[in-house]
């Protein structure tokens, strides 16, 4: 399987990933999840969940 690793810097992570994926014609995204504390679970959403709502690409999430 052909694959590559890229580092992109931007203030908006999801926008940066989506823009890069579109520009590079990406087939799938792989993301690593982080353990959230109580307040993050209560008031925030994980970057992986946000990305799932931001793109139509398949996402594989590693826990």
C-alpha cells in the first residue's frame, strides 16, 4: 500500500487537514485519538469527531 506522512501547520487543524486532503487527492485519513478529561468530554468535541463531520473521506481512528 502506497502511503506518505506529511506535517501541516495551521491554526485550524480540521481546515488544514481537509484542504491538504483535497489538494493531494487523499483517499483516506488516519488519526490518533487522545484521552479526554471530564470537562473536555462535557464541553468539547474531539478533533477526530470534528474531522468526521468536516470531510467525506473515510477516517481510521487509532485509540
